[in-house]
C-alpha cells in the first residue's frame, strides 16, 4: 500500500470515528426529578402532557405511577402502562395541571 492510500484509509477512519462519536448523547445534566434516592429507584428523563394522556420516559425500576389533578387523580401499575421505558397513562380530556409521582420519587408538575 502506498502512502497516499494509507493516508486515505486513516482519514476515512478518523471521519467515521468522528461521526460515530457524534451519535452518542450524554444524559441531560438535570432531569425533571433529579437523582434517584434509595426510595426512588426510577428517573424520569422526559414527561409530556397531552390532551388525553401523560407520557413518561423512565429509566430504572418503578412499580406505581400516581397522577393528581384539581378534580381527581389516579394510580396505575407500571406493567399495565409502560413498555420499553416509555409509559402512556390515559387521563380525562383537557385536564390541567397534573402532578406526576413515580413510586416515592419527587413530584413533577405538568401543564402549569
């Protein structure tokens, strides 16, 4: 292999490495719930409030999601509403604001 081909292969490898590292994303510096505590084994990475559902992206272990809003609330077990770290909890249409608790983790307020 001559010098020009070797340089081309090395350059191509460096470009591939650059793009491979660009695809890696670091977790957010601060999540809506902060750090997990001994009684809080889950971390919420994303929480959104739709017209008829609350969506959560969880990491870690969670068994219960509690939702509360001015006119009521609900508790659901995570195996019933979560799959592959994403949870979709149906709520009454147009409910605002909603307080979300995952197990004993600090609450998250949505829709304020």
